[in-house]
């Protein structure tokens, strides 16, 4: 009957939670009317178009505003969000006002509205503004006609990757959409009709290097030190200009060659007989492959693929779609075997991803991204392109029977295209971090096994300590400082607000590490409560624990907070969380600023590289943790409070207690690092971080009074039985301990009923 009541209780809790969520989902926010006009009134035309003096009447259902100079239209302004999705990591749109001239060149862009946490309270908004300013001068018409993209104008401080990718993607696609709608410079017509190109089957023959270069089977891009320095100088970035490439102007920066291997003669000539056989075994029907060769100081491969699995310095661009190569489709070749070919420093064979849409008969470009560091965490990029088209003898061109309208050219509807773009964006993020995804996944599986096998592990105190400290080190340095996957109460606020307004999984999938951790936390809350994350996966919590451990080694005195005060300080974190939650419904921006009560961004994400008052606040909290273990976790952490509330539905209580824990024994209560054990010996699951300390004591023959008492009885009965202790077993009737309430375990928070007379 008790089990039925227990199950019924949990079912009712889950149903209540589901109803609570449904109430939120059922409500929504209506989009404000006239938002575009409001933005235009607040931002003069001259701010995004230098020579303009006014806006004209809105066009195309109020989505485009003509930009005028002396009464004549010189360009057009629009919001990126009116043409494409621009939802950032916060789950709210990143609104940018963009202007293009009559030739389709971006003349300016301005950030108007956003709710990105890392920008609101971490990275200065000036850096984002500088990033957006870099789009000035990008020719959207040229980008569309040449079917290629531009690299982001600058790389922002680590931590704002998602924000930058969304801004970059939305500005380009929105500008192209607007240009097509307006029909600027014949863009719509130029996209309407395209000749069909296919490969012509040809006989296999071996060609020498001179022939391959001469007919265009192999194309070349040669850059000198002077070329690259001049390119960065033209960008006007003073930090980049101050860091020129080393070497003489005429020295080779990179001498890059590329070829398509879809023509057998080209493939065999470059690869040689034996490698060509391997190539035929691996290449799949319809798949494309490329050979890229290079000499000079700059490597087209770089080193990013070693960690992230993606070659981030080169990509193939065709029909507006970029195709990056991965380590799975890469083979390092020692040399090019065409007769008369030069020696190359790097020769790489790349296979196109299986899902790539690519026509080898059509023209494409190999885009080379050259980077230059301008600070500890900042880089500036410039791109160069190697244009490629197979020689005419290998390509058949079929002209279409009649021109098609621009509308027929677009295969996807607006909603379908947006969904495809969002999917592509988060998928790129996951592919780029696939190695980290695997490592984190293995770590979480390992931690799950630890919790399922905790009863066996805690019997070995030394092993348990090594495992715990080792995992905390992994959490602090890998999950925290390296992956920067510190969860925050802002994540909770964003999720709840997304449920209220416009929930889409793509918003949360754009940060793979954060998404994986939150999924693991959701499962852990149902199984064990908040302790799995707070005690094992929180980088800031791990840092506090390491600092307190060091303090104890240095004999720094520890402060024991009186119980009456301790339990009255508990509610502070719940008050903070509820206050932030309420404020988020009124103003998400304000709530995210107030969420700076969390020092996580300062310490873990930005590594103390912030204004002095943020650093001082974080240092004070860490200083207190030297004297009061996990002070912040106990009393101030709104994230811990947010996890404790749904943690009430946790299904398993695997923390064991003896019936006399707390009366008279207080060993575990004294040792508990967060004082989660009350004077009666009960463990508060809302405060417990599952450090396993009390469970180690539960089995320790030198610490636990119950075990010591039982051992004493065993020795006494062994002496009476006349048997050596080593040969005794508790199964022997003569020495079997008397079954009392003393040695009968009780589970977490079960009431105690013991008579002191039983403690003989």
C-alpha cells in the first residue's frame, strides 16, 4: 500500500508539472505593430547610409523603406527579422537594421535589439557593433551571382559564437532576400534561368603536369606576403595592420592548387596508379572528391580539424552553398604523381560529405580563409578565392528550352527555407564540436554508472575520493574552462520564456554542450535530484571545492554556520530565483542583468577579463569559500534553487541512513560540506549535492559508530565462541549479531523510532 501511495504521489507531481507547463505554452506574446516604423523614427537614414537624409513610404507590405537623398531613392532599409529568422541563443530575435544601395551593396547595418546573455552581461556590445560594421561594402548582388558567401568580417571573443553566427547568417540572407524582392540590378532575372551542365564520359588517359595546368584541370592561386598584408591594410583594421606577416614582400605566403577528381583522367594522373585504385574503392556513386596542394608559409589545412574535425580554412562554394571538409573525408597524400609536378609541402585528398549537393560539371570556388590574430581571443579574417571550372572537353552544356520566372527558381517556400537554414546552422555547430560531444557523452555515461553503482563504490573510501576529485578536475578544466559549458539560471529563464512565446528546439540545439548537459540534468532531476549537477558537473562548484580543499591543507580555520542561522539562509537562493523569474516575464533584458548574481560568466566564461566590480564580486565569493565550504552553493545560487524545485519529483532515495543517525551520532552531519543533514540525521534532498561523504561513513569500520558497535559485538561473540576473528563469519549462529533496530538501515528522510535501551 505504501508503494502504491508513493507511486501515486509521484504521478500527481508529474501531472501538476505538465499542467503548469501547458498553461505557459497556451499563452503567447503578440508581435508589436509598427515596430519597423518605430525603429526608423529612432534611427536616422544617415546612420546606415552616409549621404541619405530621409526615409520614404514603406513598400512591400511595410517591410522595406526607401532611403532618399534630396527626394530621390538611393537605397533601401529593412530589418533582418522581416525576411529571415534571426533567433539567438536567448530564444529572442536579434534585430538588425540593414541598408543596401541600388546596386545591392550593403551601406550600413545597426544592431537595434537583442537579448543575448553573453552580450548583455559579458562581451561589450561595442565588439558586436564593430563586427556588424564589417558588413559595410559587401556586394550582395556579386555574392548571389557568383554563388558564394563571404567570411564573417571579424571573429568575436570566444563565448559569443552562436550570436555571431546568427547575425552573420541573417544579415546575408535577409539582404539577398530583399534584393531579390526589389529586383536590384537584375538579380531576380539572373537567378531565373541556368544552363544544365553534366560530365561527358571520357577515355582514361594519363596527363602530365604541364597539360593539367594548361587546360585548366588544375587551377592555381598564388599569394605573396605583400598580397596578404595589402589585403588586411585595405580592411582598415588598425590592430591587423599593426601585425603584418613576417618575411620579405616577394616571399610566398601560399601557392595553392586545386583540382576536381570526378574526371578519371585527372584523378589517375594526380593520384597515381595505386592511390587511384584506393580512390575508386572509397568513392561512392554521385560523390565528389578534390585534391588540394599547397606550398608556402601558410597551411590550408591548419590545425582546427585535429580537435574539431572540420577544416576551417578552406571550403568549396557552389550555388550559394558552402561545403566544408571533415576529417572523415580527408586523406593526407605524400606527393602528386603527375609527371613533371613540383614537390608540395601539403597534398590533401578530400571527399565531399555524403549529404552534400554538388555538381562537378558546374563551376565552383575554393575559398581560402586567411586569419590574423589581433588580440588574445580575437582574429580578423580575409578570404581569397580560387575559381575552378572543368575544361570544356569534359562538360556538356544543355540550355533550358525557355526562361523560367524567378519565382519558379525558388524550390522551397519561405517557412521551409527558414527551417532548412536553422537546421543547417545548428547542425554545423554539432559537426564542428563532434569530438567534444563524444567526450562529454562518455563522461556522462561514466557518471551515470557511478550513481547506479554507488553502494559498491563507497565501500572503498580511497577509490571514491580519487574518482570524485578526478571528475571534479574534469568538470572544472574541461567542461568549464575549455568547453565553457557552465550552466546558468539564464538558461532556465530563456527556456521558460521560450515556452511562453515561441518554443523551437533549434534555438537550444545551437549550443551542443549546453544542450547535452541540460538533457542530462533533466534526467538526473527525475532520478536523484539536483545533487548530480551541483555536486559533480558544475565548474564553479568544483572550483569552490578545490579552493576549500587547499585551504584545509594550509590549515585555514573553517567556519561552522550555526544550524538555526544556516536553515534561515537557505531560502535566499529561492527568493533570488523567483525574483529573476518574475522579472524575466516583465523584461528579459533586466532579468539577465540581474542574473549577474551568478559569478559564472566572470570566472568560468570570461576568466576574470571584465570590469573590476564583477571581478571583485567573484573574488569575494571565492574568498568566503575558503572558510565556508561551497558558501555560494548553499545560500545564493539561483540555478541550484531552480533545480531543487523540480527535483522534488526525484524517484530514488539511495542515500542510506541508520536508525540512530542524528541521535546520538552526528558524524555525518558534522562532515557534510553543505550542512544538508539536520540535527535529527535527516538529509535534505533540496540541499544535498551527493558528494557521497555520508555514504562512505555508512560503510566505514573506523568512523561509523554503528559499524564500530557491531564490530565490537562480533569480536565479543567470537571470543565466546572460541574462534579466531579471521575465521569467523557473521552467518555463524554463534557469532551472528543480534538483530536490533540499531543495525537496520533506514532510507532517506524515514522517521526514526529507537529506544536508547537497545544501545547495549
